[in-house]
C-alpha cells in the first residue's frame, strides 16, 4: 500500500524549495564581499588599460599612398 500524503503540505514544501533555489541563485550572483567586488573591478580596469595600451595612437599609411580626402 502506498503512503498517504497531504497535498497542501507537499505544495507548500515545493514552493519553499523553489524560493530557496531562487535565493541561492541570487546569493551566488550578488552575494560577493566588498573585497571580491573591488578585486573584480581592479582586474577589469587593468585589462582595459592593457588593451588601450596596445592600441595604435595614429594609423600609419604608406608614404606613397594617395590621400583619402
């Protein structure tokens, strides 16, 4: 014989589980410490500076090329 369950209790438990999953996902996405946030920001700034440092300041054209203007 199967076990008798209360459907209302089961539905409430499923809702609690879903809320817990959503909360865990939000904590993983937004729940970082200030040190972690500042480290991530510093790494992004350094990557941006490094990329800008490799950018050519002025495109070089060959000396015998016609003037585009």
